[in-house]
């Protein structure tokens, strides 16, 4: 049986998850995939700085990430590292505007 951890709170909806995937995908617009993978990595590293569990200053490293890998990293950051999913999604939206 799969149990809901509640990590996403009110953010846990199919539309919200699709939006996160779309945002992560938009980071590849107009650049080679190798550059997009680095962009996603950098964006997610900045999200880790929002951690409430002590990982904000810790040397957690990410390699270049595909869209799917970035989504799984996003769920880990918002679940295990204590970053609010809502706050992380807002930050992602801001980041994609930069690119």
C-alpha cells in the first residue's frame, strides 16, 4: 500500500505536477540538451538553499539533470529537504523567466 507522505500539502495535484514538469522542460528552450541539463541542475541547487532541515549550507551535489531526473530531484528536495513545494514552484517559475 502506498501512503501519502503529505509533503506536497495543497500543492499535490496532477495539474501542479504537470506544471512543474513543464517549467523544468522550458529550461531547455533554445539551447542544446547538455546546456539545459546544467540549467536544471543549477536551478535545483538554488532550491536546496531553501532547505529547513540543515541542507541549506551542506555540500549536496547534483549532476546535470534531464527533465525527468530534475522532477525527481524536485520531489526529493520538497520532501526530504523540507523545502515547501509551493515555495519551490514559485521559485522555479521565477527562474524560468530568467532564461
